[in-house]
């Protein structure tokens, strides 16, 4: 009986010890072969929204017009592992982020048809100060998107 409790305690301790912050995960995977990591500041986001200049992004990243949300965004970090080998993607999918420890609240968490989507946010009063979107799937999608700003959650609702 002692062995069972010890085994469970060790398993839980290992899970807790391997849980990381979003920044830790970004740092760990951005140097993987085939990884694309971008940091976009307010000026670059504004240019994209105005369409005045062509912002050269890797072919697999399509941001498009950010519309109303774009004005509230200060910066964006994007990590795309699409061109990485399967072992890197598998490691990314298994990586645990300690959402609670870093003050994130779940917005959407789904795992359907082999696609795991996690959207978490940190709030500052009535606004989101950070939104993190993590997607991993059996069909090659491995993306981590970190958005900073003062974003009104009402912007995302269908009601006008």
C-alpha cells in the first residue's frame, strides 16, 4: 500500500515540476529545427491593419485584418512548429503549462477529433491583458500564440 501511495505522489510531483510558463515553452521550442517564432510590436500590427505596407511573414502564417481587436493589441508572439519533425510536435503536445500558477483563466478548452485547442486569458479588471492560444493536433498543427494588450472581451461577442 505504501508503494502505491509513493508512486502516486511521485507521479503528481513529476507533473507539477514539469509544468511551465508560456514563456518557458516559447523559449524551449523556438530554437527547434523548422520552428518559426515571431514577435510583432504595435507598429507592425498597425501596418498590417492599414495594409499600407507588405509585412513579410512566413508562408504558413496568415494574420489578415485584425479589425476592431487590432487597435487593442500591443504585441503578439507567435510560435509555429508546422515544419518541425514529429517528435518535436509530440513533445510540444505533451508539454504542460501551469495556467493557474501564472494567473490564467480558461476561455475555451476543447479536444475534438484529435485537435486540442486551449485559450486562456489573464484579466486586468474588465479587460484581458493577455490571451494565449495553444493548438496541437494529430494533423501537424502546433501553434502557440500570445497576445498582449488591453482587450475588451465584448469585442469577441457576436452581439453588437
